[in-house]
C-alpha cells in the first residue's frame, strides 16, 4: 500500500508545477551521479587492470630472495624440491646488480638482470618487445635486452646498433677507489638484441642479459644467485605455495607473492579508488538536497490527504512510510536510469572506443573500461542510503502533522 500511495503521488498532477520540476530535477541529478559513479569506477577498473597486467609481465608470481644481504645460496637439491612443489609451473635463476651502461660519452645507470633460459616461462617480457629479439646470448657473447627508457637514454636502436656497449659493475667486496676508479669496477662489452616496452618505471630502470655472464660480472659462486623467480599454474593460490616454500627454505629467505612485490602500488590504487568514491558520494549528497526540497513541498501540498488518512485510522508510522517510499521511488528511478545509461556507454566504449586518449604516447589509444559487479552493488547501497536519509526528515515531518480537518 505504501508503494501505491507513493506511485499515485508521483504520477498525480500537482497544484504547482514547481513540485514536478523539482522532483524531475532530483531524478535527473541522481541519474547523472549514478551514471558518473559507474563510468568513473569502470574506467578506473580498466586502468587498474591494465597496470596490473603490465606489471605481471615483469614481476613473477613468487620471488625468493635474501631477507638480509644481496644474494642467496641454493643447491641443486633445493632447486629440485622447489620445482616439485605442487602448483609450480617453472622457475628462473636471477643475478641482478646496479651497473653503469656506457655508449661513448653517455653514461646511464641500469639495473642489469641476468636470467636463464627458463625466464620466458616465468615472465612475459618477451611478449612486450617493440624491437629486435629476446636473446640474452651466453657467458662469452652476452646480449642485452633494453627497457625502452634505457634505450632512449643510451641513444641507440637496439636492433640496429652494430657496436657493443660497455657495462661497468662494482667489484664485490671492494671499496670505491677515488684515485683510480677503474680498480673498483668490473668492465665488459655487450651487444644489444632487443627492446621491451612495459611500464615507464620498469622501462627506465631495467635491462636483461645472460645469467652466467652476469654472475661472472658480479663475482658470484656456482650456487649463488640474487633471487629465484617462479611461475605458478593459474588455478593455484600463491599464498599456499608461498607458505610451503617458506617452510622448505626457512626464515632466512624472503618469499614474496606478486602483490607483496608491489604492495605500495596496489595500496595507492586502492586509496585512489576510495578517494574517487568519496568525491562522487559528496556530489550525490548535494544532489539529494533537491529530493529533500521536492518531498517537503509534496508534504505541504498533501496536508489534507495526510489528515484524511489519519482520521481514517492511519498511524504516524504508515504516513512516514508513504513519503519515505516516495523518496526512495524518486531515487530508484534515477538510479535505474543512470545504471542503464552507464552500461550502454561502457559497452559502446569497449566496442567502438568512442573516447580516445590524446597524445599518442600511451600503450593504448582509448580509455579502458571494466564493469565489476561489486561496483554496481556499492553504488546501489550508496544511493539507497543517501536517498533514505534525504527522505527521512520530510517523511517524519509528514507523520507528525496534527489532525486539523476543516469544513
């Protein structure tokens, strides 16, 4: 019965046109905010998914490194046990060090990462090449796969440059000699084979080469590595594998999941999403004031109806429910319209890429969108809560109207 009264009041012609205008203004305002809610959160989901996929190309599912110090010791027997853990797809041995890459007068600091032949089964860097091939060579004739930012800084094109670059790494356990710096460093020549483009922070920082070459440059022992990177089967929970590895190797080893390797990134993205949600919620609250105005004017117009209902036995609770339902009806119409428009827009953006990203320097040329069910639920709950609070005060005022029937 509450809904029938509310629907009748919504459709009925009002004594003054202003009430209808304000009611539709509140509906359109809620529709616009709901549309913005869904679209903005979906675009954010799209960018979040893109960033995570890019980072997933470089960072492994599980990374084993030293909890203190720069290197770890792993025997062949330990590596066999790691490979036998349920859910492990492949592992790659890594030797990594900060180095200087020199091309003539150009000096570029680079994190040089030596990997073995299993690396392509663990990370997706080989699928992100924009030039050349993913070839790291061997210990005697190493090759270098550069990040796009490193390539630009060095000033070459990796697949066309015929002359080897010079790479310098500090000798292990030796202090820097100011009088003769070359005594403190290990130098080598290295050719370039390809360039990858993943994400700016990675592209500007990393280059990849052969594991045995890198171990020689760093002076590492036969079973000594910087880290072990592991790829897991898709259906496996990384936390379960992490726990099993930690039990196998002990507390002196650091075992990190993909999330833990980039915890600050994921935390920032989560905070950004909640900040966007907070801003849009404030906009919704502002829009709700038009609903308060519409319901207040409707209560004033329907004073006689309220008194008639009370004289027929209706209690304050029923009267309040009628006008509360009226407010929720206005919000529901606006919310439903906003959701439908948002879904149509997101579908069109995915299919036709109607809004492009200007500049031409991004990995994609359009705004990505990804609809997530939890976003719809969050928006529905938020709109319902704000609409309920906005309707409470006018409906409460209607319920407290005294019976004053006049002839």
